[in-house]
C-alpha cells in the first residue's frame, strides 16, 4: 500500500493545513503528507511557524518549543517532534576563542528554540552572558550559533572551539531535549490528524534510506552521516521525558528573562 493511501483516511470538509520546517531533520515526520489530497503542507524556517499559527494559516505546525510560551491557547501534540538525547550534530556554537571567553555571539535567527537554548547553556554552564548579534549582519562576532543542514555541509573554517547544544543540555540536566513538536490551537478541529501524523512518522522512519537518497545526499550530506543523524542522533517520539525536558526548558527560559514569568502550563494531546 502506498504512503498516500495509508495517510489519506477520510476526507474532511476542508483540507487541513500543516506547517513544517524544510530541514532534513523533519523529513521522517512529514513523510507522505504532501501526497495526501486532504492535507496542505507548507515548508518554512522554524521562526516563521509561530506567525503561521497566530494568523491561523496553519491548523498544526512543527513549532519550536520555546514559542509555545509566546501564544495563548496552544496544545502540544505528542504524535511527534524533533529532539535528541545527547549530541544533535546540527545545533552547534562555533567559536574562535575558548568558550569561557566568548563575549559576542552571532546567532542564526531561524530557530527561536536554539537561540534560547544557547542563552541558557552559556549562562548556566559557563556563567556567560555574551552580546547576541544577528548572523546576517554581524559576521565579526567571536562565536556563531548555526543550525540545520548548513552546520554539516558548510561548517565554518577558523573556529577551533565548538559546543553541541544537545550534548550540553544533557550534561546540564540529565534530560533529553525537544527542539520542536507538532502544536495546534486548543480549539482546532484536527479530526484524526494526530493519528495520521503518527503514521507519517512511522513510515518516515521505515524509509530512512529513501530520505537519505532524495533529500540528504543532494544537499551535500555524506550518506552514512545522514543515516546516523536520522536514526541515532535524533529522537522523533514525544514521551514523558521529553515533556519533562520542555517544562524544565521553559522554567530556565523564565529564569534568564527569555520568556515572561511564570511559564504557562504545558497542555498536551
């Protein structure tokens, strides 16, 4: 049976709109969703998905978990997300100087969660509060926060020191980390979409070789590294430990003035 046949199910009255990131790490979560006649899949950078939910352009979006605190009336779907339990490979700080001497950090603003995590890790683990700058305009900073495929395919030269933020979080808290998860408005009528997202995830993980061939290698990824990344570095399930990590992350984000206090209770579906 084709992925479209498995994912289609009954047609709702109106096509459900899904927002996702375009990075390689999301491909297992959205496998086959673009083939379903009653779904509309839009790909964008993670920082723009919040506005898509706010403007009701999406019924569900693969939202950076920090943005859960920035819009009222949301609930997190436990049907899938992008996380790690150690090194992420694609969320790293590159520094010209030893980490403890960083005073300026140029950040890739595509990911709200990664920027918040960098602030937390530098403050909690290194007692650092560097000046954050926009990577697009400030290329002379001592360090850079980079995310996504370009971290592997275009690693910057001349940066001798690195921090993988997934590994740093694990060392700080002992918990896995969840960067993004399917999120919807509390009042959204999703029908059986939660179950269909679960099915897409299972199909995607069962077809990693196809994803590597279609999406990783053409972007410059070595096939073996992409395979390891998708099957070892990343975790796509959202279980009790991931939810505990999100709550801890929100608490620390409040502590460091990244989001308002106190954090909203995490509602799940």
